[in-house]
């Protein structure tokens, strides 16, 4: 009976391709996720990824601040998807002045990232007192997304091709 159980488990492992489980989808090799960017010394201090699972699958290409023609503060952020699955983000901007918050945060905007793609997000302040901006990025499908808590993905074991 013990030999039979061991044989069944071995066959099941072969059938699954010797995989373990992960809470996020695999990322494309060489694509620096937000988690990698933070570990390397966050190049975009005015950006925050608020979901730990999301930090494992997206990256921030750049966050540029400028002034509009009327002198208002503006921000442009470029984000990218390091996976082969769709990712939906919610993004908003917080505005600060010399004495703290200069105006309420912008409303959350939905940004769709198809597999291995990038998208731009932009926002402008409405208060002349705004001097600084910070972009917040959140998982728009939190609780029902592909990286929801409790969800798992097959990850090939060492020895097989990883992405």
C-alpha cells in the first residue's frame, strides 16, 4: 500500500511538471518589477505601489513632474506590466505644498495594462499652492484579481525554463 501511494504521488508530481505555487504570475525575465526597483534603490521616490502582490508584477518606468502653462504642478507616470496576464491598476495623485497637503488627492483612475505592455498616467493640480506630487498605485481588482490573497500559480521548479 505504501509503495502504491508513493508511486501515485510521484506520478502526480510528474504530471504537474514539478511545480510549486506562487501568489503572483511569473514575470518576464529581465523585467524590473517595483520590488526589484526598491531593492536597487528606488529611482522614483514620488511613486508608491500600495499592493505587495502588485509590486511583484509591475514596474515604474518614470515619474516626471512639471508645470502647466498656467503654472500648476503636473505629473506624468509610466508603468509597465512584467507578466503575460492582464493587470488593472488604480492610480491617483497626492498634492503637497509648503504646509502639507495643498488640495485633496485626485480621484482613482483605472489604468489597463495588457501583458508585457506599458501605459501612461497623468494628473494636474488645481491649486497654485501645490509644490509636490506623489503617485499612488494600487491593484484595481484587489480581492478578485489574479493576485488575490489565497490565489496561487504554478511555478516551474529549478532545472526547467524560468521566465
